């Protein structure tokens, strides 16, 4: 079992919350993600650290409507990042240009869920 003491210093807990949408004009603080990921000095995903510490890179999706899902941060050979919850591709959630995004409080990232792109705001970035 992995422990927090085994993490490299650049790991961060990142909280993403659903941003404003037509169905949620104020956003939604009850829908989002908690990520445990390595970030470089600019706040971008650190692929080199991810490669050697994949087992530590976790995703928790939470929602009042759908409950909670636990998965892992994965990366395709071409460099595309995604969230993987179960065996196979059917449940994968693809991040839109996540490798180029800065996980800095106030910034936005997009994730494709069930064929629909959703935008999330980075609400918090902190050491675990």
C-alpha cells in the first residue's frame, strides 16, 4: 500500500469544481474531482514523475447525483492524459489538453465525461 511519506515533493492535492454551465449558472461545489498528482514548477502535470510513480496518481470523482468514483491518472502513448476507473476504455474520462494546462487556483480545465465536455475550475492546490 502506498503512503504519503513515499511521495516525491512535487505531488499535490488538486481540487476541481464544476464551473458555470447552462445547467449550473453558479457552478456546483458538490461536483468535481480530487486529484493526487505530480506537478512541475509551473503547475503542469509532471510526466517524468508520473511515469515512475503511477501507482500514487489517484483520481476521485464526486457528485451529489452520481456518488463517488475512484480511479487513476493515466497517459496514452501519444501523451493524452485521462482518468481511468475500471478495466477497458468505456469509462475513461479524457482531459482536454491536460498536459498543457496549469493546475493553479482559479484556472480552468476541461474533461470529457460520457461524451460531453465539462469545464472545471481549480479550486485548490496544496501539499498532501
